[in-house]
């Protein structure tokens, strides 16, 4: 993140295939008279992924799900402050196009779908061209369409006591707040499945996400801490099913199980285990890591990992 005086913003390279050719979305801004990638400033209390989704919808009328991160641009504004912009890729579906609410307005005069080659010459700012080049590298590698496995550690739970099974430990008030606060960020990737350990602290953590999305929670002992400690866990089958499905999913589990989840994602996609993978598994309560994989070629391995701490 930036310094206190820095301006934080977020956006995305929105893309779709038109007659089989890759096209990206540029906006012609009314006041500035320039051509840019859709983006906007972070609202107070807002996370960067939520900003990207909100700003794209406000500027283009398109509802999006974020894909893989593309990088961060930093440049100085006329007032001397630095502007730091985080970008993702975002595939625009036919349904999103059909339901677009865009009309020319005081901020955006027009939207234009162009090839990446044309985008390089149309964009007004070198920082935007660099982000477009990062997206172009994904296209060249054939890994544009992606899905994610979101590994989530349960919220802060009550301490272990001598009475009652460990799996029944509830969330603390802080844990409940963490569970509610993760919804805005996680939904920026529009998960389609929610898988949880059967432990109360895990099921309760994903309850607000399930309520917000309408997605039922599938509970399984296979990724529970009790099963891991008794040698009965089966992380491989849970992760393998999610990789085969190629749909963005949340896996809510426990600190000791998360390294196994990340390791199995790497193995299931032909990748190697490496230090960043274990860093991504080292989450505090309420934190989560987003592992990006190719939809068309999961064997391409892990494309990127993003890690988000709890915001409460």
C-alpha cells in the first residue's frame, strides 16, 4: 500500500472475444479528454478489489468478476501526490454486455472495444500501456480465462477448553466481525462454490458469504483440523475436485490444514511447491489467499497468488 498522502485506486483490463479475436475495453473520459483503462479511487473503508468492481460498473455499466492481478502502476499527479493503481483482468460475459446500463455521461463520453495492438496506440498514458502489456503477456501465454481457489482461514475463535469438543468452539465477537468484513472483498471474484470444514468456527465464518451470494455451504470433514490430526483428512480429493470443476470456489479451513491445501493446489496443476506458496498458507484468522489458475489449461500451474489479511 502507499503512504498517507498517496491516492489509492483500482481498475481492470476488461476483455472479451469478438469474432474470435481478443478485444479490450477503453473509456473516453469526458472532462479529461483522454483514453484510459477503467479505474477509480478507493472509497473510505473499501478494499481495492471491491473498488475495482464498483468503479468498472459505475464507469462502464458492466458487472464484472475479477480475474488474475495484472500489476500496480504508480505515477505523480499534478498536485504532487502519488497515485497508486492496482489492476486485474476481468472477462466480460455476454450476460454482462446484455445488461449494461452505460449511457454517455459527465465522466465517460464513450466506451470502445479495440484489439490489444490498437489499445497500445490509443491509450493516453504510459502507465496504462504497461498494464496492457502485462495483459498481453497472459494472452500470448494462452492463460487469459482463469478461475480461483480462495483458501480462507476461519475467523478468531474462542480458546480451547477442557470441556466440549474442539470442533464446536464458536467464533469470538472479533471473529464474527471478520466473517462479515471479508464478504465485500471475496465477492469481487464471484465464487460459485463454498466448501467448509465441519467445525463450527469455519461454518460460521462463511455464513455471511453464503447469505450474501445465495450459495449453499458444503461441509466436509476432509479439510477439518480434527481429521488432519487423526490422519483421516483427504485434502487431495477436495482440491482435485475443485481444480477439475474450474469454477471459483472458497475453501474455509484451519491454520494447520492450509499448507496442505496450497500444496495440493500446486500438485494438482503441475506446479511446484515454492516459498511464496507457504507464505500464502501462513494466514492469521480471517485472512485468505486467492490462487489463480487457468480455466483452459489448469496444468499451466499457479498463475498468481494474492493474500489478504482480515480487515477487522
